[in-house]
C-alpha cells in the first residue's frame, strides 16, 4: 500500500460545520436552558405556599441545620442549572474548530447528549430538593431516579437529532516500515499534557481546595452535623490530588507485541496487541472537539483515546472494529512500524494480506 493512502470509512451522521453548529445550539443550549428556567419558574410559583424560611442545609441523618429565604432554591436552580448548561455548551462549541483544520469532524452528538442529560438531571434534582419541607431523603432519591431516567431519555433524543461535523480529511495509513526478517524494532515517546489541559488541572486542584475550605467552615458552624461532609470532602480532594500527577504524561511504545500506553506512575494502562490490530493510521485530533477534553477518554464514534493535547495522533483499529487513539509526536513512524508488525503477523486489512487464523 502506498504511503499517504486515505482510509475508507463508513458514512456517519454528519453535516457541514455551520449546520451542525446551529443544531447543537438549539438542542444542547436552548432546550436545556428552557428546562432549567421552567423548573425555576415553577419553584417561584410555589413560593406563596411555603413558609418565609425553608431548609437549605441538611446534616448527616437528614437533620436540618440551616435555613434561608423561600426564594433560595429558585435562585439556586436558575443559577447553577443555567451556569452548568452554558459552560458545557460553550465547551462543545469551542471544539467545533478541528485540529489544524483537518481530520474527522467533531463529535457534537455525544457532547449534545451529555449537556442535555446534565441540564435535565439538575433541573429535576434541584426542583425536588427545593420543595420546602425538612424530609429531604425520600425526595432526593426520587429526584435522582427521575432525573436520571428523564435525563437519559432526553440525552437519547439529543443524540438522535444532532449531527457531527463533517471531516475534511480522512485518516492516512502510512506504508509499513522496512522490517528485517526476525527484527524486533521498537519506538517510544513520552508525551505530556498541553497548556490548556494544565490550566484545567490547576483549576480542578483549586476547586478541591475551595471545597475543603468550605467544608472546614461548615464544620465549624455546624459541629454536630458536618464532620462526615468534611471527611468526604477531604477524601475526594486527596484522591484527585493523587490522580493528577499520574495523568500528566504517558509513555507510548510500539514493539513486536503491539501498541502500549502507560501513565507516569505505570498506571493506568491501555494496549492493543499486534494479533488484534487491523491497521494503524495517522490523523489530527481536536481534544475538545472529538473527545470532549483531555486525558484518558472515551467517545462514541471515536472509541478510547489517550488525548494529552490536540494535534497529531496514532489511531489503531482492531479486527473487531474498536479503536484506540493516542496523541503523540512522530505518529507517522509509530503507525508505520505498527503496520509492519501487523503485516508480518498476517492480520492486516491491506489487499493481499491473509486473514488472522
């Protein structure tokens, strides 16, 4: 096979970028905002039926230890719900531009489904939580179950009615690298997070610090009921702080056994064995546009990915149709070596290659 040969792909549900963008705005921004604001408006209409002050904070065991004005929950529903929906939609729209203007289009359908689910789930949970009585437990369970069910249905609808952005260039399958009989050449690179991902990681760490501070303050204000919340907050913050270093860089290796990817501390790990690989290709990747962010990701239509930054990537397609993508420098050399091992193993999908036994 000649170098630079475009791979054939089945047609996806795609549309030109302006068309896909307009549909995304309607489905993933306007619709969930309407749901959230309708929930907040319903809470406002119910204010006359409530007392002047309502429970706003529950300690362990469901005991109320904080009160606020009746308009607190409509404000929370409108503020948090609208803010989260707008943020997720903005993240989706920011990725409409593809990596280097090329490559497979952005997976807007997945991002739309995620945004719609979050908006509907928050609207229902916050509405139920703000009913105004002290017995939160049963209402919260009902809210979570109803929010998950209705949010799932809305997400399914959003996935069905939105479009992905058309790709402008197909992935390219490099020609197999020259490989001497019996040779076991290796290729290895270490790749770290890009600047944007580092900024996001810093924001996550800062958010964890804020959560811990709020939990400490809350524990001092409510010494009899906030100890559990404090311990949970500290535990979550500690877990995040342990995970961040492990995910800041990965080592990508190609050898006779196939492709392997491992984190800075040796974990997590992903791999694709040579005997299971059909082909290795090179393509530009937009981290936000195609995978919804950075790190160890999964996206419908794109499969598993280790996306440390936007840019050049190796994409391995297995014989069962699943794929694994990793952004890395010198991706052409990695894919060419993988294709050489695949052809030698006889699992290549290239014309004339024998099928795996």
